[in-house]
C-alpha cells in the first residue's frame, strides 16, 4: 500500500517573490518510490481551460521551493503552464529522515515522482510534461531526462554537476586519487563521530559574516542566501547547511554518464560570469557528443550573468523567461 505522510505545510505566502494575481496557488503532496512524501507549491494559470502542459521545478541545491524554484514555477504558470515547485527529500517541508541528507538516486527519483504526480493530475496533458532544475538540480534534471522517457523537455539553469564537484573539488582542483582518498577517509571518520554524538553534524551553510577576502562566488552566494533578497528560514544554504556526510555518495556516482542518450529536448542555460559556467559547458558538450538526437539540444549563454543572477534575475533581470517559454511551447 502506497501511503502519504501527513505533512505540516505552511499555508500563508512565505516566498521570496511576490504573490502573482495571474495564477492560483495551492499546496500539494506526492510520494516517491522510496515512500518519502514530498511537498510542493502548485501554480495554475487563472481561468485555465482544458488539459495544460506542465513543468516541475526544483533547486538550487540546498534551497527550498519558496526561493527561486518558486519564482520559476510561478512565472511559467503566468505564461500558460501548470507548474509545481517541490522540496527534495529530507529538506524543506518534504518528509524523509534523517534530515539534510542528499542522494543522487533519491533526488533523481524526486523529479520522477513529480512527473508521476503531474501525469496523473486531471488538469495536465500527460504527453506534455517538462522539468526545470536549478544549480545542483540542473544536473539532477539532466539525469532525470536520461532516465524518464515521459519528460519531453528539460531546462538546466546555472547548473552544477554535484558528483563532479564532490569528487574533484571546484574547478577540478582536487582531481586526484590521493585527495579523493583523504575526503573519503574524513567522511568515514565523521560517520563514527556522528554515531557517538547521537546526531549528525551540520557542514554549515553560506559563510556569515562574509570575509573581506572571500572569493567572488562565495560573495555571490552570500548576496542571495544571507540577505533579504533570498534568505529563507527553511533553506539549508541560508542556515546550517547539509549534514557533513550528507553528500558522501556523490563522490562515486557520475550522474551524467548517459546524458548523450537523451532523445528529448534539453536547454542548458548559464551565465558566462558564473563560477559554475564550466559545469554547463561541459555538460552540454558531453550531452551532444555522439548523440543521434542532438538537434533539439541547446546551450544558451547569458552574457554578464553570475551564478545567482539566474536564481532570481539579479539586478538586470537576467533570467530569459521569454526564451524558456518559447522552448517549452516548442517541445511540449
């Protein structure tokens, strides 16, 4: 028997973006194949008739649906799509114990469970479902597209490959057997320390206060997660972060291995000033390399945009929602 957990969901508007009068908003829940109940915000265009194309949105990695995934979902609903923004397993308002854990498998399944939910919704055309993954969830979205044949169109925005950054460090600066061994050993030691303590140690969210000599990308994160611009009380990045061992299995799990077998449409969207730009460029190159279905793949480079500019638009409204709308209208 598949059962949903009764989740405590906040009903008042607590998003980092304003409530749009063009859509109807509600809270929904659904279950993934591990039995974890996920919480989502659903956005439906007002006065919509007939079955609608639908989009599931999640990310960034360590964020909650009240932050930028909610902005993406609400904006795309204003443009005619039924959308949901969901919290991944073990985070936000979604279920799953222990809290603040991540898994390449379970988190890919979270996206597939969102597609399950949309496919069975009476308001949705099950043949017209897409997904949007932001930051670390961009990589998860591409992995989902490689696995879930029901997904007709995917956007990976300002993406991270979480398996690559965990195994190799930023900019592949720790890409050696010796450095990976040291990280694995540290994780194994932390596991025992957590068990002895009876609780999981948190790794820490975005650094606060911001050091004067902080790298640009750290300041970029601070400007979003630690200020009124993007702070949220349930966001891991805004507060204590993931558990130290929360991402342990990512080191051995290359999630983009079969991306060049994706037949459906994919847009990789990245700012050229983002520290993470190399993830997007390499993911696109690997996806089209030897792919018989490369004509519907696109790398969209946003000039002058940093990593978090594609979270909420930044100062220059950098998110090209017109391009996203045209992409999904073409392929859904």
